[in-house]
C-alpha cells in the first residue's frame, strides 16, 4: 500500500458508498450494479473493514457528518442496514452530527426507517427527478409520482422531518409546463430542502448513446436557462433560500455534509469507487466490487489512485468549490489557510470578473453575481493559475 502521512486533523466527515441498485437509470454514471446475485453481506463487512483501516491510518477525534449514498442504500434489507449502521457507529467517532441516507421513493419501509432512527439517521435525501410520470418512465426510473407522496407520508409518520428531494431539469422532451408543474408539486410537499440539477450527459450512459444516434433530443440552452431562473424565483418565493448553485433550503436546513465539500474540508470516501480528501491528498477507491473486496481480503486499503495537491492546486479548488456557495469565498478563511490574501493571488482575475459583472467583492468575501451563477463554469476557469502559462 502507498505510504500516507498520518493525519493531524481532529475532525472529518465520511461518505459511504453502496453501489447496489434494483434498477439502473438511463442517465446515471455512478458506480453501481444490479443488486440481484451480488455479495451484499460480504460487501458490508468489507466496508466496515475499510472504515477501520482508514481510521487507523488517519486517526481523528470527531466525525462531523456521515452520508450514505449510492447506488441505492435503501435497496439493502433491514437486517443489512442494521449491520451497516451498527458497525459504522462502533468504528467511527460519530456522536450526533448530520447523518444522511439516500433513498428512492417506494424503497423505504417502516422497518427500515426504524433501523435508521435507532442509529441516529436524521436526514433523508430522496431522488425524485420529476413528478411527470411519462418522463419518469422515459428516464428509466421505476417509481411514479404517487410513490413520492406515499414515501413522504411514511417519513412524516416516522417523524423524519429533515427531508430533501433531488430534481433534474432539462430532461429529454421536458416542456416548460411540465417543469413548472414539477416545481409546484415539489414545493407543495413543504420540505425544508431541495436540490435541482440540470441533466448532464455522461459517457457510458444510455442517454449519451441515444443523443449521439439522434434518437433523443434535449431542451434548448435558452429553455434550460429559463428553467434555472424560474427555479430560483419559485424557491425564494417559497422561503427556500439558494445557498449553493443547485441547492435551496429553509434557514438552518442547509446540507452540512455538502458544505464540507464546498468548504474544501476533510472527508473519508469509503466503499467501491468512493473518493475522499484528507489533508492535501485526494484519492479514489477501486470501482469493480470484486477488485474492491480483494484488496480488503488482503488487508489493504482499496485505493486505485491518489494525488497530493500542490498549494497552487489547493488554492484553485478553494475558489472553484467556494464560489459554488452563494456566500462565496471568505477572505479571512482563505488567508488563514494559505497565508496570503486572495487579492495577492488573484488581483487581476478578480478585476476582470468584476468588470464583466460576474463576481462581487465585499469587505469579507468574493461571490458570484446573478449573471455569474448562470456562467459558473466560465468563472471557475478563470481561477486556474496556470491557465495562461
């Protein structure tokens, strides 16, 4: 195994990946496999072993947030969830921070929710994507709009209040009317948090193949931009404040785990294909399940690749990630971390972006303007320090 520096940090978060799905969606390129016939129990034991090995390599005093994502974590049965959560609570120094589990509408049962409640899960993130049943079928989802309502009712009954749903816009064949209806129906659920992402065509997905062969057409860019603009307006009207490019929440319900990413803080990536960031080191685990299991059977961490970031790369990431937040990058935090001011590093770039009305500089921070939000990637590119080398 590659030598790694012992971590001197006292706190971190953890992302735990469950790669199993009962159904593969046409747009998804995450590391996932059909559940049937998979060594699920063996995988859970391997995950717990990885957590133990990771903690002995990088001891920390406090685990701030836990996030179990996938795949579909709720495709595990109640006994498997019990083993997973029980093992994680035993190994990780987690007490009472934010503990999120991703779920699909229709996958949750009262029994599974009781297990979650028992181990301190206090936030549920549900992939809804759209309330248009015709579109759900078209994108390969196996739930329908009614399943969403039934699941939300069950969550309320079991007293899970911190619930967020993911929606995707600019779907193939999605009209503005269909999109507006989805946003309206989502807000009618009166949840504390919503995430809305535009469809990104990923390689090795059925969607990408269909678009390349001319079998599927996506909304025009202007329509996509209008959908985004209307999202921001509808969310703010409903008291869900935009705190990141794609995320909206009632005050106090922002995703603490996602803020770990955007604040460029430390987190373990545990599971097949998971990525982590500790100190100045980014790493990615082996994706195929058998490769992942083999490493751990040999008592080795399943790391496929790792990269130590130079100070310049760390500074670039601080800007890309921090500018996704509506509050932007705080000058004092930047200076404390890198022992130099943002102006020293990026004076000319900031001046240029201010002229273009894409960013605003205040006494305490740098953040995107409304126009900058729509052109985020163009702005982020300006912060590559070697762009003009």
